[in-house]
């Protein structure tokens, strides 16, 4: 994502109402960092969501680290730069969590002073140096897992929980999606006079029925969460 898009996401997290809001699922991994998946409603080709780490200041979100396929892209609001917030978040939470949850044994970043997407490249280089990144090309840096200092890690996982209204809305949404898939199946068969089984198995209708039955797993997850909260 571009810095402009990331800035939009941070603005939404801080309460701004966007014309096309992002869908954001997140949970806390430290006092100042949240792990998230983000969907851009304007980019319908993105199905699985984009991974982010969001950085919080005293009273609002101040930065984000976008996890790309082979790179990290970080962005911090201009008014809080050079305060160590990004370096601290990366050192104590983001990098330890990334290595713990990823199969990769290295992290790469790109710092290109000629790129419009890289604000304050000198500050980014300072952050990279403090974290132990080593330069491997003109604008490429890498951090090896076995050379990272994990002693500063301070991970504290906390999930926000599922509210009653969210649970009910999601279950209803699955029911509606299932119904719509049945309708699409019928439209193609009735319009063409052909049977979908000839072209795919399971059919769209069979997938819809499977999806509908999966609603019960949400109920189980919801009630297990309630029981876990009662036992705390």
C-alpha cells in the first residue's frame, strides 16, 4: 500500500469517517502495538487481506508497518517522527512477533531515497541500523533472525472479544451469502439448461450448503469465548 493509503487507515483508526472505510480485524500484541488484517473495499481483487502492525501513541494511532510478500513498509505520522516510537515498536513487539509467527528467518526492507513512497529515508536508515539490518544492495537491507536481539521482546497478547451484536450480524451475513450462492447456482442452470456438476464439483449450491452448516462453528467459538471469559 502507498503511504497515502496507510495514512487513511490510521485516520480511520483515529475516528475519521471515510467514504470507503477499510475492514480492519486486529488484536493487541503489546501495550503499543496491534496485529491486524486489513481489506480495502475499493480493491476487490484482494481476497485474503493485508497484514499490518499498528502503533499507538499516548492517545491515538501514530504509525503502521505493512507486511508485504518480501518486504516491510513502515509509515509514521509526521508530527511524531524522531521520537523513537517506530524503533521501540519494531524492537519490542513487531519483529519478535513476525519471527514467531512467520516461517521466514529474515526480514527485508527497501529504503530508496529517490522514491516518493519513502518519506525521510535518512530516518529510516537510522531505524534500520539500530535494529541490526545490514545493507545488501543499493537500497536493500536485511535482518537475520539468528542475529536479532530477542531480549528486548515484550509480547502481551490480548484479543478484544466478540460482542453479541457482532456475532449475530456475522451469522446473519453467512446465511445471506449462502442464500445468494444458491440463487446464482439456480440462475446459471435455469438460464443455460446445463447441469453445473458437469463443470465443477462441488457445485456452487453444494458450497453454499457447506458454508451454511459452518455457522455452527461460529456458535461454538462464540460460546467457548464466553466460557473462557467467565473462568478468568
